[in-house]
C-alpha cells in the first residue's frame, strides 16, 4: 500500500468515508463522499473560539474523568512534542476533531438512523460564515461579529455540545447548518424514500422538499401535527395558491447575497429586486420584500466596487485599503447571513410551520436587518462619494463622513478611515525619517521631480500636491512635513551631512497619525512641529557655521551694492582711465588686476580669502558706441549650498542693482570733479570779467546737480539699502527654516529693485533718471572745455601783459599797432563768440536738467507720478523752485 504522503487528499477523504460508513464499495459511499468534498472545500468554520490550550485541557479532563490518568499524561507529553516540532499548522482543528469523535460514541442514537446519516449530519452541522454560493469571498478567520444582533432564541446554547464545538454530534440534534439533501448533490434526479434505515442510505429528497423531516424532538412533531393546514409545497406555494412567508424569507436570504431566488429576482435593468409578476404575494409581504431586498442591491453595489478596484493596481495603496475595509464590513454582514440561514435550516429540520411563534418571519427579518441595512447604506453612500478619488483626496472624502452626530455612522467612518490612513501613515513616516518617497501612484501630498538638478533641489524638486492634502492635516502642517523631508534631502545630497540621523532619529520615528477620543483624525501637530524645528535648526546651523551664509550676504552688500565705500571710491579712481576708453578695447585680465590692487589698498583686504576669491570682474555684451562705463560690472561667484540662497535669478537682480548704483556713483564722482575744478580755477578765472556771468551760471547749475545727486544718494543709501538690509538681518536671525531665509532674501531684493526704480512699472522714471545722469556727465565735459579755453585765454592775456611790461625795460615799445590790433581782435572774439556760445550751452543744459527734475507738469509732457509730489512736499522742497529732487520710494 502506498504511503500517505503519496496519496491525494481525495483518496484519503474517500478512505475516511468508507471507514466511517463501514462500506467497501465506492458507489455505496459516493453521495457522502461528494458532500464531504463540498464541505471540505467550503469556508465553514465552528462558531467557538479557536483555542488549542482549552481543547487540550478539555481532552485531559475527559481522560481523568474516565480514570485514565496514564493516558492523560501520555497525551500531554505527545501534545508538547507536537507543539515543539511545528509540522502541523492546524493542531487545534485536529484536537477538536479527536474530541468530537471521542464524545460521539457515548451519546445514544435514535432508531432508524444509520451511520451514514449520522456522518452526513455531522458534516452538515458546520455553521455558515460565508454566503452559500461558491463565489463568496468571505473567510472564516475574521474576528467575531460586531453587529449587535441577538441570535435566534431556539438555536442551541453554548452549554450544549453543539455550542461548544460548532459541530453537531451524530445524534440527530437540531442542526445549525444546512442539512445536505440529495437535490443539492444530484439535482434533477428522483430520490425514493425508504421505510427502513437498514435498506441502505436514507434519502430525504421528498421529505426535505415538503418540510416533513422527522426528528427525535417531540416538540417538532407537535408543531407539525398542529399545523397540517399550512404545509409548504416544494415550490413554496401554500394551499390557497399564495407564496408562503417561509418561501419569501428563504429567497430573501439569497437576495441578501445578490443571488436571485425563485420568487424574488433582479429586474432586467439591474437596478432593483422585484417579485415575480406571476407570483401571488400579499401586499404587506410585498412591501416588506421591497424594503428587505434593498440589502441585496446595496451588497451588489459594494461588491462591484471592491472587485473593480482590486483589479486596478493604478488606484494605489489607500484605495486598496479602502476595499479591504469594505470587505471586512461585508464579512460581518456575511456572519449575520450565516446565522439567518442556520435559523432557517433549523426550522426546516424541526418542521416549524407558518405562524409559529419561533418562526423566522418577515417582521423578525426586518428587525434583525435594520442596523445592517443602515451600515450598508452608509458604506454605499461612502463609495459613491469616493468615486474617482485616491490618496489624500480619498482620505478627505472619508473624513467628511466622520463629522456627523450619528454615533453609528461616526464609528463606521472612523473604522474605515483607520484602514485608509495606514498607507498614508507609512508614507509620512518614511518621508520625515529618511527623506525618501515611495509613491508610485502619487497618493502622498508631497510630489517629487527626479529630473531636477541638485543645485535646484530645494526650489524645484519637491512640492505640495494641494488636492492630496487630507482635511485632517492643516496647510501649515503639510508645509512643515514638506520642509522636514526637503531638509533631510538637502543635508544628504547638497551639504553631504548625515549627522541628523544620529541626533534626532528617535524623535522622527514618533511622528504619526492618531485618533482622538471623539473620532477626529489629526496629525500629531506637536510632534510634527518639534521634528520640524529640530531639522530646520540643524540645517541652519550647518549653513551658518560650515558655509558662512551670513558672511556671504555681507559680502554681496559690500561689493555688489557698493557698501564698502573706500574700496568703491579707490576702484573707481583706478578704473577711470580704462573705462573712458571704448568698450571694445577693454580686457578682463587688465581690469581684474586693477580690482586686486584696489582690494590690497583698502579695508577689503581684511575679508576672508574665500570671499575675496569669489569677487571678480564681469563685462556685459558690448554694443556699438559703448564705453567701459557701460559694460563694466563686478561679479560674485556662488556654488554649493549657498547657491540655493543666491540663485541665478537673484544674482541677476544683484547685477541690475550694481549697474544702477555704479552709474549713480559715477555721477557723484563726476560732480566731485566738477566741484574740484570750480574751486581750483575759480580764483584764476576772476581775472576775466566777461566770464563772471558764465561762471556764475555754471556754479549754480553745478550746485543744483550736486544737491540732486546728494539727495538721491541719501535716499538710495539710507532709505533703500540700509533699511532693507536691517530688515533682512532681522528676518534672517528670526528665521525658523531655510524657506524663511529665502523669503527674507527675496523680499530684500524686491525692495531694492522696486525702490531703485528698476522694476518694469518704473522704467519711464528710470529712463528719465539715466537721462539726468547723462546730462551731468555732459555738463562735466562742457565745464571742462570751458575752463580749458578760459585758462588758455587767461594765459594768453597774461603773456601779452608781461610782454608789454618787459619790452620797455629792453628799450623797445611795449606793443606795436599791429600787435595791439590782433590782441583786440582776439579779446573781442572771446567776448563775442566764446562767451555767448558757452552761455547758451549752459542755458540749454540748465533748462534740460530742470525740465527732467521739474515737479509741475509740462504742457507737452505727461504729468509726474503723485509719489514725486508727495515726497518733495515731505522733505520741504518748494514746488516753485527750479531745484527739485525726484526721490521716489516706489511702493513705499
């Protein structure tokens, strides 16, 4: 004989059937073998708690009761060895079967029941925990039902053998499960009813179909004898032609599982269940059927949703968790159906007829299914509300159902939300502990762009998906969560620092989602905040201590915003000869050498080597007619982590600001030269009385220009740069994370660009201001030419007078008539041509300058902006004066 290891389960099961029934022919045990196959392949399970220890103790007590102490000790030793080997995984089931087999021979059997009948009933007594169709997906391993529904009163109590084990003994006690019938095994065949059990296997086809199966219960016999007038026919039709309530209840239990019954079925549109039009049903029962059949429609709705979403892997983990939660709720619903089906089977076995007080009536069915119907309605509404949602949006949709005053709905919604939030919790913890995202279905509210370069990691790689932020997480909390993960990634990939993992790993692992007592789902704000502060503080410490972020901010203020006064002044003096040349003749290495000379000659030499190494010369693109002043600029090179703060966009703004401030400083430098020339040449040119008016006009115009430029420099230096710089330093010292520093730096540059009239809205004013700068430079050239010509004229006249005085001493005439005539012609030419010409030039320059800075609107020009009028009135300038200063703080 082959060993058991080589036998299939079917062969072993067939041998077991032959051994129990004491039959040797396969045909004789075939019906029982078929039914055993059905039972073994089902999800039936006993209704008792699966406790191996309790079953083993019960076996030992039974052996001791029979005065078999040695067998009890041997059983305990064998059970201990069985536990230590770990070969069998269903030890509890085996012990339970042994206990049941040991108890059965001691119980008396009724006359007329053969061993095959007893075996069939023992197998059939398993209670249902799933729908009766093979398509059921419910399992028997779920926790006990939480539905507060009282079981039928006539079910066996826990004190009986059936209540203890879930299996009926071989004595024909009332069963809890469906009794096997020949019709269920061989549908469509005729099964005769034997008169004696000794003739073979009893056939219960006709008896079962008529509800007349005999049992040993005298109560069942009396029930049947007192109600012969209500006998139920095989098709469920009573004697008067109407469908019995029992038949409708039997159909409804199938309808509850989405299976059509004989009288109740789903309509052709698939929208509702209805009673067969050819069936006669009383109106009260028809209304009850309509209400109860709603359970079947709700069940189908939930099953369709879960099956569809389970096949779609793109919905994500949170949607899959939602389907699992729905399936768990359906399993509880299937438990109720199992109880109802068992009750109905008991009625069939006991012959309880219509109208009996213990009958499973339509009214009782309405009461027992009231709360499950509310649950399924809530779940169906939740499914409709969550259509098309995934990730955080799905959690938000479910969380909306927890904000209700109905305790049942609130508990149900919170239970569903707990399942859905589990993947979100895992993603959240992984993000804030490791800085990594494992979100292939894009369910998390943090999005990542892997194509972003490392230098743009902080700005562009990670962002918030606002539609995916759950409603129980505030926007500020979501921003903090985003900042935590970004900080970890920035430290790892940009700064090359991993010390944060050893410092705050324990704190980071504590963050999670919790449920408060009232059912509100909240992100632990305190833990998130503490983790956020710890991570941000560490990042700022690394940037300030290792990468000197504040020192680089100061360097940009000193060099690109001209805050280092001595260095800028000396650099301009050294560069002046070079920058006066055409831009095409400049070479960057020559200018770089001059820059290094200016650094070594001023206090800039005391800056750190790293800062001085970053300061360089930059030449803009050359246009036709440009000089060195038009293309020169300083550059500050940034790389590494500081490039996150000083981005390419911000460096462009710094260059724009430098270009404007450099031209303003050049204008101030030109006015200094104008004032120096006036002081140096003023006394000499007093010898030319015809120039008094021209020089006076020149001095007045120079004074107006100096006043304008000084006021403008005061505004730029103190009102714009210093105030904005003070605000920036205050914001940086108060910053909680890197985002706050970036925002403060952005506000600083925005204020500088806006108040220096460099934004697009102020281009007209900026153009006017640059025209004024050009006029001041033109005035410098005009005064320089005037002084040079006047000094040449003065030198010629002094030479003529010296010659007149020297010749008489030599015995000659002072001058001849020809020389005197030539001298007079030169003086008249100077007085009549040169002086009026320069007076006209100065008048044109003065008028052009005053027109540019005039406050009152010119009839042929647009009126000035109101900020200009307001500021000049604020500083006490007379609107009627010809000297006005357009100090404008745009957006102030």
